[in-house]
């Protein structure tokens, strides 16, 4: 049991100074080499990527089917184990490349697939419906996310819970620090008791979040904007997310999901549930997993700030993201495969938030140019490689933010923050990058 003197002791952490950007959009966009075609959208070039994704998935299915046919000559137990292993590997890698299809649909939703809005919406609707995502519903809320990334009351997803929302004791300036650099031992103990930091709990939370996070968000808004009414759904045309004139688009999105579900049921009757499960449903589950893993790590880290209205502008929100090498923690080969299969969405995400009109096949060149400009301003937005270990780390370190403050950083289970804001001289602000929020 701690004595009164021990409870008065404070722990001071060395915080990383994080620059709060004051760059204008004109400045940020000017470094992108538009003269060398970064903004050019080619229908035929864009179409090659989903074709390639489908070819790889089809090849994986064929190779797995052939390999599985040889397992019948093995002893019963060994044959079952070999077959299970083969289809598990198929599901993993097919899901990774199916995530590439998801990214193509995502790009179509931003208008970066081609110069034709009709073609973009058709491609996006077909691909997203085929992956269980209501295309227009997601497109509309995702545009709002881009317009208000990192905004505590306007962003659509990955919005931190505050101290009061977590049911924690109010901030006591005599024993605690708003910035989370000096926290008394007594407060740390209170926080630890309330929040905990169990490895088993963190692991379980990560697994559930990764594999079920997307449907929970789309159906019930779990993980979404906390000011929305309970049960806010992407499938409800009257949802607070959407404007009245968008009603027909939500209905069309729901129709796509109805057709998708009907085709799954019909396929089960035609081939069998087991066949549909291992050929389609397992890769589909992996797609949901990859989407949550990638986007969670893009927008959540101890070094990423969140803003309240008085400190927010578009470019600050756009720079409230991170580039990460997907699967890069497993070595360079897996890092290359992760980037290749998902079209670099994890590695070029900051650029994508600055301007979503750059197609993914030009995003690498534009990203390198943007990183040079950000480095000159003292801003580094290249995070640790994205993988399961990083999700586990971030979930343990990012517990809550304070109820007050224009710029806030995550605090851990002891109430300590790893970063603090640094404010450079002010420059002029500019408008966003032309995101169509209400179309």
C-alpha cells in the first residue's frame, strides 16, 4: 500500500514535440509534380489493376484446388490438416489481393478511377457491393471523413473517446497535467485501476475489432462519430449521416447489398456452404480485417494529434494521418507484397488526404515530393510498419484524450501522453482539395 508521500510523487515523461502544421493548401499542392501526369486519370490503366487482382485471386484458387486434389492420397488426419492449411493460405492471400479490389472501388468513390463520374460510380458500386459494402453510403460518409479528418466532433470514424466519455475522474490540475507529461502516482493508479492494460484484453479487443469492426461500424456506427445518435446506420436512408437529396443513392447501395446476400445464398445452394465459405467468405473476412487494420493505423497513434473546432483546418486534418509499410514488420518481401496487393494505400495515405484525385499509380511519385516538403517544415508522417504487433501496441497506448484543449494527443492507461504540440509561425490557410461532401 502506497504512503501519502509516495502518492504525491509525480512521473515526468519525455514527450515527442509534434509540429502543428501551418502550411497552406497552395503550398502543399504546389510540390506535387502535376506536370509529370500525377493528376492524370486513365480509364484503361486504372482498369488493369482490378483485372490483375482478379487474375491473381483466380490463379490462387486454381493452384489451391490442384494442390488440394493431391491430399486425398494422404492418411485421413494428415489429409484434413493439409487441406485446411492450403485453403487457409488461399484465404489469407486471396483476401489481401481482394483488398486491392476494395481500394479500386474506394478510388472510384473519390473520382480518381477515371474522368467519368458515371464510370466511377458504376465500378465502385459493383466492386464494393461484391465485397459487402454499401457503395454510396460509404462514399458519402468517407467524403465527410476526408473533409474533417482528426476533428473531434466532425470526423466520421476513429474519433477518440474523451476522459468523461470513458467515465474517468475529472482532471485535477494539482495532481495531473493537461498535456500528460507530469502525473502523480496516485492519479496513475486511479487511471490504471479504471482502464487497465491487460495484454489478454488488448489482444482480444484487437482480434474482435479487426475482423468485425467494419460491419459493426456500417450497421451500428461502432467506432464512428460519438455525437451521432445510438444505432446510426449506413443502411438507413434517413440516417443523420446523409442529406435528404441522397436518399435514392442509399437505396441503390442497399440494393447492391441485397443482391450480394442473395448471390451468396444461391451459391451455397448450388455449390455447398463449405465451398462458398472457403472460396469466398474467408477472403471476404480477411478483406474486412485488412481494411480495419490499415485505416486504424493510418489514423491512430500516440504521435497523431486530434483537433477541436478552434484549431482545425483542412490541411491540419489531412496531415493528421500516417504512412505505414503494410506488413513491413515481417520483412522487405512481405512489405513489398502488402504494398503491391493493396495498391500502396497504406504507404501513400498522407498524400491521399491532401488530394484524393491522384490515382494510386501516381501516388508514389507525389508522396516522395510531398514528404520532402513536410520534412522541410519539421513534419514526419512516416510511422512504424503496419501489422498485427503495431495494432496491439497502439491499442494499449491510445486510451483517451482530454475533454479540453484545441490540440489533444492520446494518453495511455496511466494518463501519460507520448507527444506534445509545437506551434510554428502562422501562415495563411486555404480551402480543401475539392472533396464532394454532399453530391
